[in-house]
């Protein structure tokens, strides 16, 4: 069983697969979030998976495309894209 750090829920909770899940990783748990949870969320059809790495000040965003996650350009503090 896994639990994301953040997700968007409706007023009645979550029914089915969430559209977006966010994990805030630390140096100690990044391998689990970026491997096990990444594969699990993708297999269940979570449309967007965000990985926030505060120690690097970066946000990695993955979106489902043809049942696979595609990485978008990361958000990096201080960089204008």
C-alpha cells in the first residue's frame, strides 16, 4: 500500500484513480518514490505524477501518454522556462 504526500480530492473524497499525485521526496526516500511508486501509479493510470525534490529546488512532472509516463521539462527555482 502506498500513500502520496498530496493529491486533489473532491468534496466527497476520491473515487477511482486520482488525476494527479504529488510526492515530496527527501534524500532518504527518493529511490522508493521514483521507482516503486512511479511504476505503481503509472500502472493504475494516474494522469500526472509530480516529484518535488526540495533539497534540489526542482519539480519533476510526468504525464501519461499511451499508458506510459513522459517527463516534461522540470521546474527549477530561479529558471524561467
